[in-house]
């Protein structure tokens, strides 16, 4: 009887690594279910008039918010194509780097051949400390809450910021960070600003009741899957597709490893019985 080779741990982890790398380099297009809520978000962005101002802001850490980047990057491309304007408003230190990363990854700036020009179409504000108080101050009087952009340029020298004075100038608020409760409380509930949350999968269940509390004003996508759904609507596969592909392939690989492991176990049991 042919001897079945041992499934060594290092070989298993090597296969796992390769399986995760392949979809990142070349998405295979694994099928996934489309969410009606993601479609609603896409259609809402589509209906905003050209020149509308969208705030992208919240607070948490870069590593955790990365799961939200798949949907945000696709949405940034969508907003740039529609001629919308964006102000990044970070309420945590690492939110600044995360928002700048998403702008660069979306390739919407004119330096990448995109349609947006800094200062005219989008602005990156600096970290605004103060948690709830900072949100309220920003919504009531933007120029009193923050004086310059992240590079130190006075807001009065940025054309976009001359059109953003208070919450009355905001057409929508997109939150790619964990702190969606602040956005809902101060922007949507108190000032009737539509809000979108590109949620991490771990946060989706906890925050999803907001959609029932504010129907037609509050929407959420769910983790990397939500990102893949938005990418599909925008027609540009990205990180969301890569992760969904990796999950699909790994599910099959896990089953293969389980089968091989059981075959190896039963084979060794047979060998031991023959020796006895």
C-alpha cells in the first residue's frame, strides 16, 4: 500500500499564504450576493447634485478601519465621477492617515489622472480632538472648530471650504470608522443629515438598528463583502473582491485539508493494526 505523505504544518501555511496572495494579484471573481442596502447607498450617491458636499469622518484606528476602505475607495471613485466634493474630517489621530490613504488608493486626485483638484474638490482637515464636543462644534461652525487644513493652509484660502460653513451646507456624511454612533446622534438625528456607514463586520450587528430607527436617512454596508458589492456596482474590482475571492478559495482548501487529514489518520490506524 502506498504511503501517504505527512501533512506538515509548514506546508499547510505555505498553501494558505499562496491562496491569499493569488486573489490579491489576480481577482478570480468568486460569486457573492448583492445587498439591497448597498444598492440604495449607490443610488443615493448617484442622486446627489453635482457640487454637493460630503463629509467623510469619524474616529478609530487605521488597522481596524482598513476593512472599511474597500467600500470607501469605490465610493470615492463614484463621487469623483459624479462631480461631488469631499471634506475629510478626522476625529481621531490615525483617521488622518486612513483618509489620506483612501484618497490616494482611489486615484481620484489630478496627480493620478483623476478629476479632483485639492482645495477645490476635496480637502483633508487635521485631527480634531474633543470627541462629542468636537462633532457638535464642527457641525455648528466649521471655521471656528478648525482653522487650517492638515498642511496648515488657512481654510479661507481653500475654495471648497468657503462653501462649507456649518451643517446646513452638508449633503451627506460618510463614516468609514467605528464611531458611527456619534455621526447618527449629532448629524442624522439632530440635523437630518443622511449618513452612510461602511462598517467593519464586527460592528455591523451593533449599529444596524440605526437603519431601522432612521429609514431612508441611514445606511450601512457590511465589512469586506459590502466593499465588494460597492466595487461591483462601480465596475472596479478591488480589495473587497480580493478578500471575498480569498475566503471562497480558502473554504475549499480547508475542506481538502480536512479530507487529506482524515485519510492520513485512517491510513496510519490501518498500518498500526497490521503491525499488531
